[in-house]
């Protein structure tokens, strides 16, 4: 027969262990588990964050109001990642410059200016709630 330690004697030795400060191993394991769960919840919370591609609202003359609070900005699209949002924001900027340069109509020029101000905002940004 082998001279290994039986499972029950290993369990007894583990339950008898404590660190130099006298903490029971089960308390240390519980604290480790709690820290791991906090980290997991934080990771899940980050995974639930999305991104909005937003443009400023138009003011009386039809031009975009860049000074308006974010809660008043218009959501053009939503994305799962910041990179996806940034990719579409770039397309909006290019399209906006093109529209503004062409000046085919006043409305198209206004849309162009508005599109050039498109920006990505995290869905959990507190500025979206307004006052």
C-alpha cells in the first residue's frame, strides 16, 4: 500500500492550519471568495455598459447647440463597445464634412454641422440623466 496521506487526514490538517495572525483558514477562504465575487460583479457591471452615438440638438435657427446638456442630445445609435461607436462616429464626421462642403440645401448643411459634432457617450454617464 502507498504511504500517501489519506483524504480525511488532509482535511484534518487543512482545518488545523492558521496563518501567523491566527486567522482560521476558513475565514481566509471566505474573504478570498468575497473579494472574488466583488470583482465578478464589477466585471459584469462593466460588461453591461454600452455606448451611444449622440449629436447635439438643434436650436431655433436649426444649428446644433453644442452647449446643451447631454440629457438633451439626440441618440443616433447604440453600440456594445466604445470601438464600434468610435468607428461610426468617424463615419458621421466624414459624412458631416461632406454635407457641409456640398451645401446642397440649408437642411443638409445643418445636418452636416450636427454630424461633425457627433460623439460617443457611455450609457452610464451621469450627465445623461439631466437635472
